[in-house]
């Protein structure tokens, strides 16, 4: 008998239809993966099951959990089910915990709200559950506050809250999207182990096909509020029916075709960027009045070069110092020590007009394009922003022409110059950000997690665009990302950072095929891989 | 926590020191003879010279500053020029009215504002919310002297529950003293409660959008439980800021209400001192008010740290 039965679920918020005829079934002890891009309705499907929908939602259809019709229950009865019969884990571990309450209080609260247990018993159970999720009392006493924990540790606390009463159904909504790959692998392992131990069923929502293939027995693929395809994991992937599913799969492992890759023998001329002995430190902890406060070395004696037309990947987990290094290279922060030579000139020693002129050669694209655009300005003005770095002042007509050329170069219309940023989608805004970076005809563009927030299908398009621009304009990229799949797809050479140091660098294919450093090996092993997951699952099925 | 308090105390002392310099420079060093100012336009030069002597204006600037600040530490604020009594006694008498009045008004404002703001946030965009928002708008808009007069008409003239004004002094008994402060406290509390309720509502609405509220609901807390156990404490930070500002204001800004109810408060003292050009009193009361504001802010900082564990980082 199935544990969860969702039948013809429809959801409208205000007047906007969100979910259309969504039907899902989930057996006892089974794991169901729900996959889709942003706006596909996968999260709202989960929130419909929990009945935690935003104001103004109208739901029809039936949801049955363990033979009980949830839609017939009152709000008070739903409160009894939440946390006890079904627990939920959310995406953002940083904000999912109340910053003002200890982790012990928050886990124990999940127990106390459901029954007349003594505080002692509730805290004992909280401690036991925190032990189960890998936060032993010796190192993580109940009196810890969330801000004293790392992202991965906070997610463990969130998991502890969801499973403390051993609910029959656990829903995890992108539980590892905000985490580093090695942390992600550990959290997914933990989740798998916990639901197996408790005999719970799991709904795992993710945009990442590889993760879902690794975790789920069955998969449902959602698009625009409807399930387009569902079935047993291996057979679904082996014979995908719906064109959208096939597109999603192709895009998730997409490698842009580049006309040429730079060979090691090429490019003996001086490098476009040469960073040597870069050291950067930050103050650690509160400022001390009479003492020198301890400092933290974020980047420690780092050196690397980028040749003209070369794409270099900079890979590392959060805290590895890659963004700090990027800020030094962009001359946004002055480092403690080291030199950065850009196009033969010393960037860090330059001052005033000289630095302005140098800055034209290096531009940046960041993760969140919306955050880097002033919403009150039109595209023409936003894209033309770096022009103030230009020495020779351009006339209005020339400027307009350059803006339109840049827009066309990134696959937009010249007429888009007269629109505002909110009129564009996320992918289009990232194109605008690239147009803005191109407008000074730079020799190097720093792309800091520039495709990380994009859906896989959009990401594939942007990667194509970047590859095409690199071919046509001979511009170099410093491509900073935590996503190894993307780095592999676009770069010639890769630099791996850990704890502020470069642990390995070399030709991308070589490093990925034969990682020398243990850290690189662990990164590659932790990166979800669709084929590997499917093979393992197949082997498991055959063994039975 | 210890280093946090120490750090705050250092900044508190520095602020007070800077304030004392500014007040001293404005009053005594800038061009214009304080003695001549105090005696008015047609003063006899001999009288001005005598007053200068009495005020110690002929001594070096540094000496005068040290005398003034030093006096504060031993409780000697000088002699009031118009009242001919020690400034310390003047201020002490007035503080015994102003501080209890401000505390009563603030307590009243908090008692009214917290539940009202929480209800408005919990029932956001409903009729109840609209009514509360309308009422608080009115509470801010009504001039408080007019509201005070209405209170007098209703409760003193009409119902005869309270006296229409005056302060019998605490010697007459604590209850009698408090009773005479009730109407003024109500009049002062109305606009403050309205402001506080609106701040509480909007701070709560901000926290209700936070992810941890959704987490709390997923654990099985009802909407009301999530607000009480998780949202209110997070909303307290902006609310505490406003409460701090309000207390400072109530201490010296109650002058109109003090006049309506004939209360001998600090606001009236400073008003009279300015009108009578009694710079000795003005100087000391102003420094005292600055000290009060700074100390209130210090208390608010401590309250922040008590609410938010992220602010009380352990010293390494």
C-alpha cells in the first residue's frame, strides 16, 4: 500500500494557476525524486502536502497520507501531523534556524509541541537525535547557537528537527543546494541512512538530476506546474519519453563546443594576467581595544597566470579564498602582499587615471545579475556604465552604437537598450551583465559563480555564449566556480584552491582525469555524477 | 559578554566627554560674554563684571572646564543664578517627578503597544488590522495637549477620579503621588504607544517572512505559536531601538504635558531656565540629559545583547 497518494492536485495563488493535475504516489520506505527547473512547481507541491502554502492559495484534488485524507483535516489537526507524521527539510540552512534560540531548544521544541513529555525527556531525545545526525554532545552541546555552526552543521540541525519524531514521510527541498560538494555528499549519505534506519519514505526535491538518480527509487519530472514524466529511476533515464526530460538531461551534462582549445605549446607571449605571491588577511573576531586582534589568512602565497585567450577555472569550496583572490585580481581590495601584473602593467601599484585605464582590460560578471543592476536605470545606461573608465570621451551616438553592438554580441536585441532590468529573465539578465563586461573590450573577464544561479537549460545557453565570445574576441576568462562539471565544460586550465592555498593546477582534462592531490580527488569523488549513479543503481537492482 | 560591556562602557564615556566639551564650548568659550547675556541688554557694566567674577569667567578656560566637570563628580553643579539654590537640589526635585512620569508613560505604552502590534501582525490585511492601523494613525495625529485636556475634562471635571493637575509630592504618599501622574502618563503614552505598535507590527511582519518561521510551522507549531515563540523575540531589536529613543524623549520632552497638568518636571525647569537666561542651570541640565540619553542607549545595547546571542561574542 502506498504511504502517500497525491491525486490531481491543482493549486492557484491569487488568480495564477501554479500546479495542474499533479499526481504522485510514494510507497512505504521508498524515495521519490521530484526534478524540475525553477518555477516548475516542485517546491509548492511539497508545501501543498505540508499545507504550508502562502496566503491566497486555493487547492483542489486529494492528498492522502497513510490512508488518511489530509485535505479533510482542520488546521489544528494538520499542526498535529506536521513534524510528527511528516517532517520537512529546507534549502537554506543559514536562515532555516532561529538565530536567537539554541539548537537544543529548537530540536526539543519539535518534540514538546507534540505531546506531554517532560522538558528533560524532550532534551534527552534532542540530544540523542543530534548524535544521530553527527553532532555529538561533546563537540556540539545543546546550548550552541546556530551562528556558531557551519552551513553543513546547521543543515544537520534542520534534519534533526525533521526526523526527531521519526515521521513516516520526510520531505527534503533542495537540502544541499547551498552547500559545498563534499558537505553535500556527506549530508545526502546521512539523509539516506536516517530514512533507511527509521523506515521512512523520502521525497527529495532537486534541480540536480545526478543527485536525484543517486538518492531516489522513482523520479517525477515537473515542468510548468505539471508532472511530464515519472517512473522507476533507471528505466526512466534509460528511455526518456518526454522531450523536456531529454532536454533537461542533455543540458545537465552540457559541454560547450569550442572552436579551439588553447594548447600548452601555444601562447609564448607574456601572460595577460600574472599574479605572484598574493597574501590576504582578515581580522578575526571582534575588534579589540588594546590588543591586536587575531588575523585570518584567507589567501596564502598564491600565484598563477592566465595567457591571452585562455580560460582558467578557479575551483574551491566556500572558505577556500577564491572570491578573496578574485577581489584582489579585480583591484577591489589591496592585498597584504604580492603583485598582480595585468597586460604588462602592475595593477596594484597603479594609481588614479593609470588604474582606470588598466581596469578597462579586466571586467567582472557576478552570480546575481539583478543585484548588480540599479533597477531604476535603463539597459542602455547600465551596459554603458564601464565607459567612465574610458579615457577618450565617446559621443552619445557612438556610445549607443557600442551598447547595441554589445547587446547583439550576447544574443539580445538592439532595442533591449531601452528596457529596464526587471523586464528580463534571469538568463537574459546574465547576458546583459556579460554585455556590460564586454563593452570596454577587455582582455580578461572574471566570472564569479556567473552561471551558478541559473537553471541547467539556461546555463547551457550561457556557456555556449561564453565559449563563442572567447573564440571570436580572443578574451580570457577567470572562471570561478564550486561546480566542477561547469568548470570542466568551459576551461582550458584549472586551479584548485583549499584553505587559501593552491593545491593543484594544470590542464583541465588532465587534472580531471588524473587528480594528483587528495583534495582534488575528494572533490571529484563527491561531485554527483549521473552515469555513475545510474550504474550503481542498476548493479543494485541486478543484485536483488 | 564581559568584553562587550567593557567596549560599550568605553564608548559611553567617550560620548559623555565629547558632549561635555561641546556644551562647554558653546556656552562659555564662543564669542559673547555669558555674564552680559544673563543680565540682559541694559545691564550695568559693574554688575556684569561682578557676575563674571562670581561665575569664575576670569579664570583660564581649562580651569573653568575642569571645575565644572569636576563639580559633577562630587555632585556640585553650582548655584542657580535666578533661584539662588544649588542646581543639584533643583534638578533632583524635578527628576523625582520626570523619571517616574517617563517610566509610567513608557510602561503604559509598552503594555498597550505589544499586544496590539502582535494582533495586527497576526491578523495582517484583515479588518482588525485595518482598524488597529487606523486607530494608531489617529493616536499619532492627535496633539497630546488636546488629548490631555480631554482627559482632564472627562476624568477630573466630569468623573472627579483624579485631580486636574499639580503634584502633591512623594511625602504625601506613594499612591497619592502616582495617582497625580496617571493622567499625564496616559496623555504621554498615547502617541508613543501608537508609534510602538506600528513598529512592532512591521518588525513582526518582516520576521514572519523569515525561513525559520516556516521551519517552525513544519515542526508542527500553529501560526500563533510560531509568532509567540519565534517571531516576537526577533522583532524586539527594532522595537528596543524605538523604546530607547522614546524614553529619552519622555524625560525632557514632556514640557507641554507638564504645563497642562502643572507638574514641576525637568522640561519646565529647562524652559524656565532658558527664559530667565540662567546659563548655570541650562548647562548642567543639558549635560544631564545627554548623560541620560547615552545611558539609555547603553542599556538598549545591553538589551540587544541579551536578546541576540550573535552580539555577545565571547572574547577570544
